[in-house]
C-alpha cells in the first residue's frame, strides 16, 4: 500500500529543511489553504505555475442517482465540484516516475 504524506509530515519536513518553527509553518500552510478556498468561493481559478490549476465547476443535477449505501434512487441537485488539473511540469515528472519503475 502506498504511504500518505500528511500535513503534519509536510510541516516536519519543512521544519527540518528550513529551520523555521513548526507553529509558523502550520500557520503558513493553513493560510495558504484558506486563500485557495476563498478564491474558489469567489469563482476564481488558482494557477500555481509548474504545479497545476484549481477551479470550481458545476456538476449538473440528475433525477435518478443511486445511494451507494442503501441502493435507493435519489435526486441530486446541481452542485460545485473542485477540479485540479496538473501542470505540464507535474505531468512530465509523474510520467517519468512510472517510466523509471519498468
């Protein structure tokens, strides 16, 4: 099973690399996430060059959808979904990771 990289691990790694206090890094990361959420709320596209783009798209509602737990047929309203599209550099990086595994 693949390991997860958690926010706590990122904070620890940045603390070790940069020598910045864990609490300060925690605040910076939380504020970054808040900035991204605020921009999405305002229907802005977040472009992080070399990494990717975040945006909100509207998924159309449907009359017939199935509740996976109960199997009941339910109606689903139109709703927003968060979309992430990786940038070219990230795509190339990941592509090369899989190529090197062969």
